[in-house]
C-alpha cells in the first residue's frame, strides 16, 4: 500500500521518531524534520537520554537498509518562517504531524528567559507553520500535539475540547475552559487558540491531540533493531513520571512522589501514541474544522502509579520504598478528575493498558543502562514553581549551579549529607 506524504516535525524526539517509523511502515512517504535543539537543551541541562540514540542520518539509513523504506531527513527550525514555507510548498503533504516544541514544564519555569524561550519557540513556530499552510497547502491536515495539561483539574468532567453551556436562557457549544499549569502548558493553549482561529478564518483543518503523559520505550518498529531506539528521558526536567519511577525502582532508589501524590492525570503507552496519530491521519476533519481528541487511555494518580511500580517489584520479591517530597509545583494534590476520551476509541484505537509486564520491561531496559543513570538528576526536583531554578550547564558544575534553589528533599539535610545519605551514596549502597 502507498499512502500520501506526511511531514513529521520534531522527528528526532521521543514521540516524533517512533511516529516516523510507524507511518513509514504503514506506507506513508515520511519527511522527518527537526532542528535538533533538544540535543542542545540536554547539553545545557547536563541531561541525556537513558537509552543511547543514534543521529538522525544514521537512524534513517538503518531503517532504509532494514525495510527498503525511505524516510527523508531535513534539519529545520520552525522559527525560520521562510524555510518552513519552502518545505511545505515543496512537499505538499497530505498531513503535517507537529511534535516540534519545547515540552518540559519544569524547563519553562526555570526563569524569565526559559519561559520566554518556550513560548516563543512553541507559539511562533506553530504560527509560522499555520501561515505556510495557508499560503502553500491549505488542504493539508494539521495534526498538532497538544496536552491534557491545557485543561488543568476542574471540578467537573473534562470534555473533548468543547462544552455546551446554557447561560441566561441561551445555549452555545464553546471551547472548554482551560487552566494550564505552567508556562509550557500555556504555550500549548496559545497554540490551540491560534490553530482554532486559523481553521475558522482561513478554512484550514486541524486535529489537536490533547495528549496525556506517555510511558514506555518500545513499538513494533523500534523493536526491529537496537539502532532504531528512540530517546528515553528519566530526569527531573525531562522525564515523564512513570518512566522516572521505573528508573528509580531499577537502580534501587525510593520512588519520589511530589506532595500527597493525589494528582491525577491521563496516561498512555507510546504504542498508543503512534496508533492515535495514524487514526487521526486516516480520518481527517473537513476543511475549516478544528477538532480535539483527548489522547490517553487510563487515569492514574501519581501515588497510585508509584504503588503499581512497587507492586510489580514485590511480585519479584524486590522491595521498593516510596517517599513524598515537598511539591515543587503549584497544583492541586487531591482533586476530582474525570476526562472523556472516547473519540479515538470510536475511530478504532485498541489501547495497551498499563500492566506489570510493561513496568518489568522498562525496569529491565533501565538495568541494562544503569551505568548511565545520574541519581541527582533522577531524584532531585530542581525547579520550584514559585521561585524558579538554576539550570546546570555541565555535570561538574551541577552542585554549584543548584545551590540557590530551595532544597526539596524527604530528609531535611539531604544535601548537607547529615541526616539522609546522598542519592549517589544510596545508589552505591543499592548496587
Ligand atoms: N512525552 C509526553 O509525555 C507528552 C505528553 C503530552 C504532549 N506531548 C507533546 O508531544 C510533543 C513531542 O513530545 P516528546 O516527548 O517527543 O518531546 P521531545 O523533546 O523528545 O521531542 C521534541 C522534538 O522537537 C524538536 N523541536 C523543538 N523545537 C523545535 C523547533 N523550533 N523546530 C524544529 N524542531 C524543534 C526537538 O529538537 C525535539 O527533537 C511535544 O509537543 C509535547 O508537548 C508529549
């Protein structure tokens, strides 16, 4: 089967690369683009993917060698409006899948510069893409990765993008009220408004995937060869919560829950991310339509997730402890949460629900790369929502750079080392 051309933006990232492979395997002509800025942010923060990842040229070459399928690779910054316009005009894609944003909430809360950079990168990049589509490919389907974090945690059920409101005897279907929880999440909401506006005014068509938190590292395509692996973040800046807990369990450190752990969110397996994107692609909206799909498969509280990881360890007679750290974020820790997520199921999504076997597989992978785990990055929340934080530049200056930040630890003297052993010492003990 040969399907159309799809432009995947953010192709070097955790989800972008997995999606490139999945769509290429499905017969799409994939053009993969990325500025590689995430590799630079890693260097700035002294962080790195737990799984070593190859360069984009190496990965696309390997994929072609293994499957005969070509993924065209292009280094492109969405901030460069004329380069974006040229690529869209030349490719005339059936769809653009847009992952290319700064996606860490803590990174966006470090200081003014990081907040501004996050919003400029994300909002202007998306705006450049919208203008390119209007001028050069107005029928192209824009599939944009948004986040469930745009909604916040209202005390009512969360609908898929819109809600019907009756007010003073009149009724309308209106965008669901949004209460994002960081400058990053706000950037996604600003994108949503711009995209919705462009559909209404220019007749573009778009699917805004309000995605939950993703976990896992394997897809059918990634499994074809170790050289095809996608990045896997585990640290306090970039790591998503379940991935982080699995790494903590694997190296014998306590699972660190922020605050009470009642914070409830939607979650999904990376295999379902790629399937959802394909389903949206195969079922495009009409011209002028802006639609929202809530893209997650299950809801968990943070404490509930920690308990699941701990139970999975107990099944192998391994003990895992859980500690509660003062919450660096400003968020409700005990709240109502019930979000609808029906539209992708209606299109045929067959969810992979979280099972002990998945947790075991992530832990096994982590143990393979245990030597690459930096326990300070793993355990220590380093950005406080009220006070910001100081990014480290190189691993050797990390401790120095972190000094001005409020110490957030379970033990009062973790950093001074008096009462609680340091993360490094505990890691050494655990080994
Ligand atoms: N990972 C999750 O759990 C999750 C959850 C909800 C939503 N999302 C959304 O999915 C998307 C992808 O997330 P991810 O986890 O793969 O992130 P990632 O950081 O692994 O990948 C993002 C990629 O985008 C690239 N990029 C950033 N700005 C760019 C620009 N201006 N021009 C070109 N490339 C640029 C980066 O270099 C990086 O390779 C993001 O938009 C994120 O907001 C992710």
